[in-house]
């Protein structure tokens, strides 16, 4: 994916505001955001050190360095010998932290103020860093990076569009395959295969077909049970392209829905339309959430809508801010949200609809082209 140096400029400005001399990034998605390097391993330490007047320093294990030429990287690679298997810890080992402290000392910043990502740093690692740099100060920079990543550039938006397009292929495949003579697991695997063939990344593809009461469970996985034709079937698709996520979900019914089922479907559809209508520049997240719930009507109580109703999306599937009542944050042009209003009523079923919405200059654009009306 195309990398834009403007991201580093934005980070430098934020560092100056926070009076930080060096920034250590240990969340792999943030490392990709700042260097263009897409980590393809299952696990392993990775880091990026940002200082002004110097090229970003990308810390990779000697094994990762061997395959680093797959991506155009806007950083100087600093390899280290990976030693994390010497003990029980899965965090960065001595080689990783020695390389970080060595670079800071090389730049004369061993006694400087260092920005960290506390939510992506273990207590053990923080203690190692403090012992290695006894004269340095440390400050959490996590929220600043989240805010910088809220606004997507053209390359990021393009990657998300492509992920959504592949997700739509998954939904269309599901609409053709789902039937009462197949199991949830069988259909889910076929959908994932179709999306891989369309260019989706294997680690980012997840197709979940759930029917009946199981669909209400947040961590449910497709089972070998046959799909029933008297209950809702939720088609929930997640895809990543170039590391960026797209999420699309629809709900179908294979038989004749009851009156209550139709009303629930309409209720959730209205929630999706309400969210899309209110997502625009300068709007407050709390107003989007609260006004949408207030306008849903009296068919059901608004508390049947599962919270949150959406969140920012990009290199992470779930990024702040979350669309829930009470969140004080303004929307801005080029923010991208995954909206996924979900309604559950005992004895009636569960309905979920998910789309990806781009905030534009004068409103918003739904990057998902699929109709929400599926029953």
C-alpha cells in the first residue's frame, strides 16, 4: 500500500505539543501506519522509533528482516537477534530492548522524554526500559496516535474500499449458498474460500454464518448444526486488504418471517439509516448515537439495540471512537466508521446490519453498495 510521509509530519507536530523527544511504537498496526511495513507473522516483537531530524527506525528480528523486502518501507531497518524463546515471556527479549536503547544513545537521547504506548507495553517491558534508561522520562502517547489515525488519507481509504468490495463478494456468495440443507460451518468455509480468491488476506478473512439463538452470543462460532428456515440467519463478514479492514453484515430469513420478526428487521434497518443520516462533519458522536436511538419508534424499546452501534475502522477492526451515547468527540472529514446496529429480542431473534461509512465534506458516503432489505 502506498505510504505517505505526511503521517510522520503529523506525528512530529504531536510530539512537539507533548514535549516528547522520541516516540517508541510497539503496536504492530501503528508500526505499519508509520513505516509502511506490514507484519505477516503470527507473533513476535516489532517496534518503530520516531525522532525528529532522523528517518524512522524499524526494529525487526533478524528472521523478519529476511522477508522485509516484500513491502516498500519508509524507515531504516534495525535488526536484532530474537531471544524471546529463552524464557516463558512472549514479549520483546533482550535483543529487542538493547537495540532500542542503543539507538537512543546513538542519537544522544538516553536522558530525553520518551513517548510510549502503555496499552501495548507489558509491565515487565516497561521495567526493562526504565532500568536501561535511568535518566529518561516516559509519557503515554497512545491516545495521540489513535487521534492521528482517526483521519484516513487517500491510500488508506482506497485500501478500506477494496476490503469492503471483497466483503460484498462474501455476502453475495452467502446469499447464493445459504440453505436449510447446509450447516453454518460448511457455508462459512465456502464464503472464506471465495473471498481469498477475490484477493482478501488470509489472516484478515472471517466469515460467520449464525442462525437461531446462537447468533446473539458475542463469541459464537459457526457450528455443524443445519441452518433452520424459521429463524434469522446472520451473515457477518470481515476482510482485510493491505492490512486495512472492512466489515459487512446482513440478516436473512429462509422461510416466511413472523410479524414480530419483520418488525425487528425494520427496527434495526431504521437504526442503520439513522446512523448513516447523522454521520457528518462536526456532528458529535453522542448526538449521533442518542438521536438515532430516540427516533427508532415504539415497536420495541431502544435497549434491545446492542451497544456499541459502531466504531472507527482502519488498520484495526475496532478503533475509537465508539458510537455509543455519551461519547464527546466531533466527527471530521475522512474519518471512516463501521456501523453495525444489532437488535436482539428473546423469542423473536437477532438482526444485524453492518456497513462502512466514509465521512465526506458535506455528509457521508456508504462504501457498501449492498441493499439492506434482504427479507
